[in-house]
C-alpha cells in the first residue's frame, strides 16, 4: 500500500467517525473493504459554483450527503449570525433522492442554533422558494435541488434575504464558515422547524398571474411536460388561474420521479429529452409546447412547423421574444443577459432607447445588472432561464416565463400569427442572430482544463475567413475566453454546474430584400463551419 493510499484510508476512517448517516457510513465502509473508489470521494470538498453546491449522492466530502449538508447548514447559520442577519431560514426541496432529508437536516441545524426555520410544505419549484424568502422576510433561503442534472446528483442553493442567489464575497465567507464547523457531532440540532401551509403556494400563484394582462386573448392549446419534476401542479394552477385552458400533460413525465426514467438527462436542451412532449403536441393539435426542467426554474418552448413537425426554440430566441413582448407592452427599465447569450438583446435595447446590462454567466449576476439590479425589469440567459418579474422572483422562473410565453402566443394566435412569425419580424429588423453551442461532457475534468489551455495558447486568427478583431480573456475574474471577428463570436467556458466544456457560437446574417429563408440558411451553414473551427481550436476531435 502506497503512502497516498494509506492517507486516503485514514481520511476515510476519520470521515466515518463523524458521518451522521448510517446509509453513507455503510456505503463508505464497503468502499474501504473493496479498497477502491476513494480518490474521487476525497479529492476535496464540494465548493460553491455557479449554483451553490452540487455533486453526486455519495459518502465523502466530494459528494452530496447528510454530513456535507449538516456542515453547509452550520456554516451558513454561523455566517448569518456573524453578520447579524435577523429572520428565519426558509428551506425548500425538490423530489430528488435525498432532497427532503437534506432539507429537514438544514432546518434542524437552524433551529439548533436558535434561528427559526420555515420548511416548504412539499416538493416545490425553486422559484417558489425564491419567492418565499422575500414573502416571509427571511434572513436567507436554501433550496435542495440539482435542477436538470442526472438522477445521481443533488445540490444546495443558497439565497440571500433579497431573494437572490449568493455572490462573492458571501459565497467565499460562507465556505470559510463551513470549513470551520468542527466535529459534526458537536453541531446542535433542534426540531425541524415550522412546515408552511399551501398558502405560500397560493400566494406565489396569485402573484404570478399578475405577470399577464387580464384583457388579452386566452384561446391557446398548450402541451406541457414537467420532465419528471415538481413543476406540474404549480404550472397548471397558475395557467388556469390566469384564465387559460388546462394544458395537455405528458402522462409518462407528469409525476415527480427521482430516477427520470424516460430521459437520458432531465434537461430540455438535451437531445431526445422533449420527444414525448413534441409527440403529444402533434397529437393534441397544440399551438405551442412547453417544458420545465425538474425544479421548474427553466422553460423550454417549441413551435409547430409548416410540414407538421415541431421545432424547439433556442433559449436566445425565447429570450428575445419575451424581451420584445415586454418592450411592446411598454415595460421600461433595464433588460439584461449574459456574455454567452446572443447580442440581439443589446441591439433591441439600443434601437428602443432602453438601458441594457451584460453580466457574467448565472442569474446571481443577471439580477444585479446595472445599479445592483435596481432598475431591472427583465433578464435571461441562453440556457432557458428567464426572469420576467424581478419584484416577485429575483431569479430565473420557469413558471412565470411560461405564462408570459402563453400570453404572447395567444395574442399572436388571435391575429392568425405565431411565435415564428414574430421571430421573422425581429430578423428583418435586426438581422438573423443565429446561435449554437458546442458542448462536450467529460469524465475527467482535466480534459476541460487542457482544452481551455489549448485555445488560450493558440487562439484562432480567423473565424469564418474573417480576421479576428478582438480576444477577451476574463481570467482571473472568470474562466471565460471571448473571440470576435466582425459580428461572429465564440465564447468558451467550463460549465459551472456539470462536467462540461461549453463553446457558445453566434453569427449575424442580414436579411436582404426580405428573403428570410435565405438569410437563415446562410446563417445555419456559417454556424456549422464555426462549430468545426471552434472544435479544432480547442483541440477536440
């Protein structure tokens, strides 16, 4: 046995002594007996990334388990106390494996420290938790969810008292507080706090229907999937309370199921994830199809094609449609997106005299665009996240976004038009802003570091035969590289929530003589070529 192996075994034995969960103790003991599977478990503690803690359900510091959750809760509660932040801790959870137990453990740590804890009444969407934090004047909120990650993962998102996700320096300070917790057996545990009633859900629904105009048409046929998550009941309640017909729901994906049996990855962006939804949309004669991800903070939209098929809109397309809709309704204020989203929103704001904000990736930054988010009226990111009512939910919200999409689609339907028609109007005015993503999932995170190093060492001199006009390296602020050549742009970064390398591609093609079809075909061909060039620049096969 090498010294490294001995050190790992000693670390594992020490972890076993403090692990409060018999199930993970047994799991780790089995791994010790086998003599394998230790290096990754003890590669280091989970760290706060784009969306708080997130990792595989397993024993050890590099996983999501009761011990890690107890330490995280204790660190958070200590940080709140040190900063003299008063008020309860609100805790929500989705239907993933372990979510309820992790939520209860968090509440018990809070009450054990003398702070009131309010537990949401059942598995609910993440935006309901973000709403509840402000509704109850809480010191902070915790949402136990891994959003759209694979079934073997779970996570832990922390919200501040204003309903927004944590940002530096709070995340670093909380992480330091977690590391200083000491023996877990010494963390005092109290009762599981107060379980809120469904009044909080009704309050969310009542606020959500205020997003839409009560005087606009309501004739719309919607096909919907909650993707085995927790969005169905809240979405259906919100849609019908707003006066729309109840949607057709994908039966096989209607109930929460932590194993996500009908999809390879429970993410509407992943190939095949919306197949059942689109089949239902065609069968039911729907006008639009909508999917939430499992914790319902994201919203995917699909539209029918002339040939009888369906097309899933890109996040940038929905983002532009919703922004345009709010602008046409006269909603004035700041419209914001991220450095990896399409540049179309900036052009829309410039032409309409509205303030524009561009931030790093993540809604924790979007909601702080401009003067700390004070004038924000709308924000979106290309990964299907939209904030359409910042005073209500200061985060992405797949329920209110879906409702606003329905308002837009129903209004267009009354005019015998569609979302696709509105996209064509925007293309004629601003050019076809075509976007795509090169996404590479890895087993070894060093592959991502190697690819980032490769493109930094030898960045492309040309994109689509045009000379590169600018290279922006965001290190050390963020691990992002931006390459521009005229209106062509490539943004490369590691994912903050999954083991993926992502390259965001954009080309802009003007519409000449009203020929939208030709402009879209040219843009699609350019995107395909740009994808190949980007893969080569990253050293990918």
